[in-house]
C-alpha cells in the first residue's frame, strides 16, 4: 500500500557534478518498496516547482530510503538544495515492480537507469549479467557497487573513458551471438534512455523472429512526465498493444506508467 | 451543579446546500484530478469530503491525446489529456458500485461532441443509481457546428444547456470556461437555460514553447492551465458571476489551502473544488476542511454560510 508521509533529510551527498544521493528518514511507518517501484518526492517548499517528481527507489533499509538522481531540470536542481534536517513530503511506494527472476538474469542499464536496477541486483546477488553503458566514466554512477553485486559485468562508454568504447546494446548483441542459439535465454531487465530501449526492442524482435531461438522475457522500466503518480492525472501514458482497443481502428490502448507500470514487457510497448 | 458548556456546540456549521444537495462541508474534488474516487481512497476517508466530482465522461470511451500531455509551469501546470475516459457505460458498471458505499454526493462530470451526445450521456447517468448531480463540461468543441467550443459561444451554450436541462431531473451544474470576454454573461445564460448551479473556472488555455526545438512542448500544442498561477483570475471571475446570478457558485482554480478556499467563499462561492493540489498532497482536501473549521472558530463564526459572499467592497 502506498502512503503519503513526511521524511527527514539525513544527507544529500554530491557524488560528482552530475549525481547525488539523497537519504531520507521517514517520520512514520512506511511499506517496504520492491525493486522497480518509485516515490513521488516534493522537491522544494514554494509553488515553483509545484509538482512532485518521480524517483526510483535506490536503496531501502530499516527506516531509510535512498534515491540516486541526476541534476537535470528545475525539480532535481531544487532537490539538490535539500539540507540535512529538511523535511519533505513523499508518496510511495508506487507502481509495479520487476518480476522476480528464476535464476540468472541480465540487467541492462543506461546511465542513471542503474538507480532502478541496483535494488534488483542487490536482492539477487551475483545472479546478474550487468550491461552498463554511459557517455563517459564519470557518468557511470555507482559502477563499483553494481559490478560487485553482479556475476559478470560488461561496461561501455561513448568516449571510451571506461570499459569498451561504443554502445552497450552492441555489447549485449555480441553476448547474445556468443551463446548457442539453443541456450536457455536469460530474462532481461532494462532501464535507461529511450534510444537504448528502442534499440533493445529491435534486438529482441530480431531474436523473436528467428524460429530457432527461444522467447526472451524482457522487462523495461518506462519514464514519462507525471503529475500525480497515483493514476488519476493520465499524464504519463504509453501506447501498449491491446486486443481490446478503445478505437477499433487501432490495436493499442494507453496505459499509465505510474499505475500499470513503470515496468512493462518490452513486447507490449509500441515503440515509435 | 451548573450547566457545563458542551464543547460540541461550539463546532461551527460547515454544511452548505448546492442545488438541492446537502454537503457536509463546502469542499469537493475537481473533475479530472481525483479519478473515480478509488485511486485516492487509500490516502483519505472519502466520507469526509463535501462531495466527489469524478473524471469527465462521454458516451463512448476516449483514447485522449498523444504525449507529452502535461508540462509544469511557474506555480501551475498545463494539461492536454484530451478527455481520455472509460465511457459512461463502463463507469456505471465498474466504478459507480464502489462510490455507492460512501455517504457523500457523487457528482458526475460529462461532455459530448454534439448536443445529441450530451443529451444521451445525461439521460444514461440520470438513470444510474448513485449519481446525485451532473456537471456539464462545456469547454469542448461542437462537431456539428464547425467545432465552435460550446462554452465560449453564448448561443451554442444556451442550446446545449437548454437541451440537457430537459434530459435530466438531477441537479445540473454548468462548468464555465474562463476563455471568454464576459464570464458573468455566460453564467447568466446558463442560469436562464435552467442550470441549478455554475462551477468555475475550467482551465485557461495556454502554451509552452521548447525554444531549442522551436515547437510547443505539448503534443496538442496548447493545454489548460491550472494551479496557484490561475487563482487570482478565478477569484475575480467568481466575484463577477456572484454579482449577476442567483444560483449557487462552486469556485475553483488553484486552491491549495484553507486560506485560498476562503477567498473563493468570501467572493461568493458556496462551495469550492480542489484540483491540481490533490496531485501534490493527496490529503489536501481534508486539511482544507480542517482549516476552514479552525478559521471559523478563530474568527468567531458559527456557520460557514455567514462568510459566503461576505466580500466588502469600498
């Protein structure tokens, strides 16, 4: 069950010029978040920014919630100004979560997408084949921890400052190609920028179309602008394939990232 | 033994009458910001609300607009959801039974693309058990009349309100668009056409431009502005309408606390609706109800009706 609660800022640590880690201590009992769920956090104490912002849960410990974020707009800039002792309002945990993997799995993270995947990787320690890509070394936030909890890791950067130079989806493709086609496919969990997810879909689709390969379970965490986080504003919708469309000339319906998501089966999303 | 003062006697009256509905207090939810009630029921006790106004419905379900549908603005937000909704039938079948368990008036917001669609929706909703009043959204275009927005053209508005009035016996609230030159005139037309109450304001049309792409941010280009940014405009419009109509007014537009709600009540609204603020604080309606009660006690009023329309103009 999600709750509306107040939380005290424990600290708000600057990791480098892009990333920060916000540690909150809820002032009332909260429910345990599952990997993939998110919270709506108040980012300032004036009417600008007005709306809360969604953040994936990065770490949950007894009476503490941590959020890893990148300063990108007005909301995150305002959040970065929170000081120890400051009280903010929050709503959560919200949304669905990553389905539990049976055995080993692949975690594909693009940049800050690692924030949503690390709780899953921590929970199922040394079961993840990590594929983690970013623009440069300094944008590979939390790389050491991510590698430490993984079974094996593959790292890429656009500029070659860490790991292989190139796209992480290319590394994933190579990994797939190195396995025998009859190899039991590992479930895949992905979070990152839309171009990465779109490329992932292209890879998965080409595997599906190969009659010899087995179906890959693939789950992606989606991002959209949202106002409420609880399913009422209908701002955060994505197009999802449907047998019962609202408009009979279409084969899709809108689903809410905040309520039916943020985790979707990649094959259900209409990638445009 | 002397008579001990009964502390309960000092609790001021918060109940108000709107178009034949008795509200426990003047605080309701604004359509489109509270879903069909269920979504927020895990955060607050719906029974404490004055009334619940559900997301706007049409005869047939609607897919709504492409994304981005929302963008934040200083002290507000623009939305262009495009009236996405499940349709009247699914609402009656799947959502209304949940709402029937609460002891509060359920007001259903509805709209259409044509006068016939308005009539059809009003008739179906009027026959459903558990609908206590209708709120007409007239801020949508009439496809039978060159896509003129019903609520911004006096003649079209008069026609649609007159037609819906004949189609329902339920209390009829007309939700006025602020995108007009003279909102007092529009309110007067609604009253003459048989409305039992007016609610105002709907959102104000706006646009945000992405300067790097040189495009509007919203896929729909324009959207409706809500939030604290619109509040002074909304209060002014409530005051203008209060001067010219006799039917009750439901005031809304950027209310985020009890003080904001009081501005509307003093300017002439008999009830208020809370919209965008629900997104920020799911419990805000309850906090506003408690804040109103505290204000009345602190200021020595025994009844909320004493402050409605109490604006002093020098």
